[in-house]
């Protein structure tokens, strides 16, 4: 009946849009009309140091001799890195590519869960292809780079260490050294050469989705860690280990300014002064360089509107000349394509300004052709090409790559028992213990006796994927179940083990059900995994309230509660803190959940096993809008100060905290529903057909009968749009808790939709706003879509009042967008949000 009404009530409306978006070449914001020119860099104010390794004439001679044997094509190949999802060993042989990487979603055979042996076999294949001199080439071994950013995190069975934010709380530089060594050992098992770590960002606005990749908001901790982690990975300069058989190549990233962008936006603009750039986000680089880091990765962000990938003064004058960096600069994932006048397949400017190796995952082929042509026509000088190739070769020689032989014949290769080796797991468990920060312990509820009856609840209780976060087996860390972590321990499993041994009872119930009243409830909850810009947030309120509801339920039942927060940043969780007797910030601990029990539980003898030693390396916000509160601020007023964290001897009563998130315009929060192709939390994206409903949480999703497929695809940056392909009757919806948009509807606010139509049939397509069961109002957009077929990106503005007239109860909108088609249709969406009074707004696309 409802469907019938839908179609009877069709309103046919006029087309009113649009505004095409330009594809490429792109404009840096500093090129936008009227923008102030970027300030000049004064290299002299930056630390001056000489390269830490003295010039080695024999090495330089080797490099020169090799260079002299290389053709122009081989040289161009050397400066290009392709992703294993888009390149074959045969292509590496043919194009003489200097490097390959596996992006966070790339793995042997496209299988993120491929066994370690498949990684090693593939490493052999690529190495063999690169060293094949059958075509008369120099046969230079290719370098395989990977994001081993919290352990060898792309590999099933590897030890996953806490993400950097937790390690920062541990405040133990020597721990970084040990973690570096363990990570490298596990990498060697699979034959890889190089890790894109450490991230030495100093994050100042916790809305940034990469906050957890940062050790601290305080440059002091980052400085103390950068050198030790580099030494753990590469070995210490001057020691026999340095870049020896058991060490690999490290990367300091992302140079420079990440963590300091406006509003914490990923790939955004850093507008700090040059001195602040040097002293805050830049603080770790001189240290990392002094400790011999061989690679620096350029950052996606810009500084005063100029993209770092094309920033000669910073990449060359500051990094190379002042700081004495003599390794090579690698670009970030198609980062060159964002430089003014560039595209992913062509960017002489990035190369000429200091990028020595392009990270060109899927664009390498076009980039190879264009770069070669640019050298031939002189846009890129041969001298500059030789310089970049020499830098890459210098690193390859230093790393012993020419003598290392087949990856499977190297130290530790194929010793699969080293993945998740007991010693590594013990180290990770210790790191977990050291990273936990105790924020509240009313009535000394902690430590809990292991002989007690303990209920372990919450969606993070028995969820190793959730406790590991992003960059874990998949790029966003989504799609993981406990079975994907054969060596891992969930937080519940860690508690259970100790409690059972001591004669207590640990019961797991995610929903918090119990038949016998427990002595204490431990609620594990927090953020779901995310990475990079998909983790950017508008504020620091925790979306979804499952943890809070559980805590309140137990409180009401008189059960003492311990809250364990899993998060990639400091969050405003005052309601949760109020509802809990004890509150622990556990960050993203990784696979060794047992470390949590080590601290929360007393030992079998009743004594404290391990006290809390973790201290906040990020200031904790007093409100959800206090997103950039940092030690040293003039008006510093966090809830918990930097360095805070209780121990078992502290007796502190917190009192009741304000539960007002102080989000200036609460309604203003509900103004963005889909951004860069993803639902904006707490909104969910779902696809639905006659077979049922599927929530879209990963890059690819299919509705139950296959009528609708959703895929994340690139537009301006990676996976920043979603493509929906209908084969039959199905719908996509953005859903959440009802919000009141009646005021906005009356004020002429419009729904803005960024979209393009790639294929459309004659089927009926409807766009509506839902307001609960049997409540919706919509418009027919069939003809308008047909009219936009293959006409590029469009920007549509639909007045909310149109939906009100068509039947949406604007006071209770729980589906701010629904597109229903009978198929076929291919529709790509970039964003959906509310915008005030638009001249072109009408009642259809
Ligand atoms: C890829 C990941 C990659 C990431 C880098 C994504 O599009 O799927 O593999 O690591 O981009 O930003
Ligand atoms: C990230 C880098 C990462 C690279 C390769 C990029 O998107 O910004 O940190 O090393 O992808 O996966």
C-alpha cells in the first residue's frame, strides 16, 4: 500500500541545477582568485645540521657507476612506486619500477586475509622481476613499502601494537625501540623492505581522523620517540645493526604540517606561522634525520594554501639543505595530483620541487609516460632526474638491497612462528598496560578482585577488530572479526583467563544481560574503526550511545561499573564518565587485550599486579566543541590536563560533570549527512532490496539479492565518493535518529547533493526524506537523472519545504536522503548536506 501511495503521489517538477565540477588540472587554494600569496619560507630559521652519515666516496662511486649504465626509461621507472593492486611483476620488469607498495586495502591476490606465505611468495616474484637483466637493464631490486604502523598490521597473525596515541600515553622511548625491532622482525618474515612509519605528526585538533597516529599534542614526546622508533626499525647509526640483515627502512611522515590543519581537516591547509610549523608539527624531523631515517614522506596538506608536494622551499631548502636529510622523499598516495596544475598522471612540478619518488598507486603507467616525455622535452632536467635516482639508489645500497638476495632467503624470512611470537606479544601486552590512563576511580573500585563475578559488556568487549582500529588488515580496519586474529586476545578473553584461573566468574554479554547479578560490570565501548579522512569529525561527542545506555542500566541496578573507552582520540564523554564508577581510556590497544586485565584486576594473591602508569599525551576536552585544547594554550582549560592520569594510590573524587556538550548550534550538527562519499556519524548508509538491508561500512557492499551495489571510488581524493549501481528494484538510505528540521524547512534551507549519473535506464527513480514507519515525502527524479546522464558532476539544491509538502514530517526526519530506483541506474554521490537559501533551489534535482 505504501509503495502504491508513493507512486500515485508523484510530483513532476522542473529541473533546476547545477554547476559542473572541474576534474583536473586542480587548483591549490592559493591560486584561487583573490587569495593571499603563501608566505615565504626563511630556511635560516630552521635547525641546521649535517647529514648524520658522513659522505662515503666508495658508495657515491657505486651510485655514479650504476647511474651511468641506466637508460632514461630505467631512471624514470626508478622514481615511480606502484601499488600491488594495480601492477604485476611483469610490469615491474618491463617498466623497471623502483618501488611497489601495498596500500591499506591491497594484498596478494586482492585478499586482505591472504596467508603470510602468499606475501613472501609475491615479494619473491616482484624481486625476481625487478632484478631480471634479460632485457639488458641494470636489474635494480625493487623496494616494497608497507604501512606497518602498529606492528606488521596487514598480516593475519601479526602482533598488533597499540596505535601511537596509546604509546604516547606510555611515555617510554625505549618501548618504541623494542616495538620497532619486533615490527621489523615480523616484516622480514614476509620479505618486505620498508615501512611507512613512524608518523611524527603533532596533532592539535582532535577532530582529525588521524589523531590516533600521533603520539602526542606535545612536540616533546614526539621528539623523544621519533629517534628511538627509527633506531628500532633501522638500527642505530654507528652500530653493526644499522640497516643490517635484521633491520629495514623507516619513513618519517608526513612532512610537514599534518596535525595542524584548519579544523583538523585531513589533507587540509595548515595556516600556522613558519616558527610554529617548525616548533610544533616539524619538531620530530631533525631528530628522525639525526637518527638516520632514510625516507621522508611528503604530506597531503598544504601550508597557507600551497600543497606540500610542490613546496620547494620546505621539501628542498628546509628538509634537504638545512636539516641535512640525504635519503629520498616519497610522495603520498597520488598526493602529487593535488599540486596546482597537476593530475595523478602528470606532475613535473612535484618532482622538480623535491619529490624524489612518486607514490602513484594506480596512476603509475600514465605517470611513467608523462614523466619520460617531460624529461625528453626538458620540463624535468636530466640532472634533477639523476639526483632523485641517486638518492633512491643511495638508500638501496645502504640498506644492502643489492646483496640481500631473494626475499625468501633473507633473515627470518618464512619463519611464520615469528608472527605473533610470544616475545612480541608480551611486549605488546606491556605496551597496552603502559598506555592505559585512569581518569576516575570512585570509591577505589579498581583494581577488581579476580574472584568476583564480573559481567563484561559493550560492543568492544569481545571485538579485537574494534580494539585494533584502522590500518588493521584493511585500510579502514573494518570488516574484521576475532577469527581474523588467530594470535589475538580480546579484552573479555583477557579478563576471563585471569578470573577463571583465580576462581571467579567472568560472563560476556555485549548487551549487558545477566541472570545472576554481577559484583561489577566492565563496559567496553567507543569508536568504531576508521582511518584517514573517513575518521574526520565535526566535534568530539561520541556518536552512538550503546556504552552510555549500558552504564546507566547497571548504575540503576546498583551494579558498580568500570568503563573502558576504546578511541582514537580524546572524546567528550562526560555522560559516560558520570555513569561509571571507574573510567579508563584504553585508546586502540591492538591484539593484546590481556594487558587490560593485567591492570584492572588484582593478582591471585589479592595484590595489585600492575598500577596505572599511563599519562594523557593529549589534553582531554571539557566540551564536545573544545576540539583543539593543547598544553601551552593561553586559556588552557581542559577537563583533564595533559599529563593527567590517576594511579591506585590517588584518592580523587570527580563529582558530577556537566552533561552539556556545549555544541554551539546543536541543530547545526545535523547539517551534513554524507561527506566524501561516506555517511557522517552518527548517520548510517544502508542499501536495501527485497531480500533485506545491508549497512555500508566498507569500500564495497551488495544488497542481499544483488539488486544494488555500493562501491567507494576516487574523485578528488581516494574513495571520496560512493558509486551506486542498481540492477533491480532497491534503495539507498541515510538513516539515523530523528532530527527536527521544521525550522530549517521554514527558513528556506535546501538539501545539497553532489552527484553524477553514469548510466540510467527508464526505470522510476524517487528521492525522498523519511520520517519513520509509513512516513515519507518525495519527488520523482527519473527524467532529471536521464537528462544528466554522462554530463559530469552536478550540484543539486532541493528545498526542504518541497519534501514537507510531499508528506515528510519535518519535525522528525530519520532518513535525510533516500533514493529508490527500479533499476538500472548508476549514480555516484559525493556529499549530501543542508545549505541555507540557495537561489537555484527548487523541488527537484
Ligand atoms: C586504498 C588504500 C590506501 C589508501 C591510501 C585507499 O584508496 O584503498 O589501500 O592505503 O587509499 O590513502
Ligand atoms: C597515507 C599514508 C600511507 C599511504 C600508503 C596514504 O593515504 O596518507 O600515511 O603511508 O597512504 O598507504
